[in-house]
C-alpha cells in the first residue's frame, strides 16, 4: 500500500497520530473563558468536538494556512 499511495500513507499517519485530547480539559475551558460549572455540565458532545478541533487548528497543522477563517463554532 505504501508504494502505491505514498501521499495517503503520510496523511493517514498524521491523522492517526492525533491524540484523542491533546490538551487538558481545564486548560481548554480556560482558553475559551468557560468554567467547568457553567458550560461543561450542559455541553453537548458535538460542541466539545468543535472546541477541541478549533484548538488543534489554532495550533497549526500546516504552517502558513489560516484554518480559523473556515471555522464557525456557532450553530443555529
């Protein structure tokens, strides 16, 4: 497989290497100005995924690409 799809092998390694949670939960809530008592108790799994993904993108997966302009965590 590595010989026929070298690009996909690299992408798969990068994606599979991302830890389930790359920062501590309390640090995550501090960075978005929430407290555990206020927002965490009523947060949906979907919102948690959005916040963690946003933090990954802010850390810069690919240098020089501004992913934040594509992110909207406010759903209607």
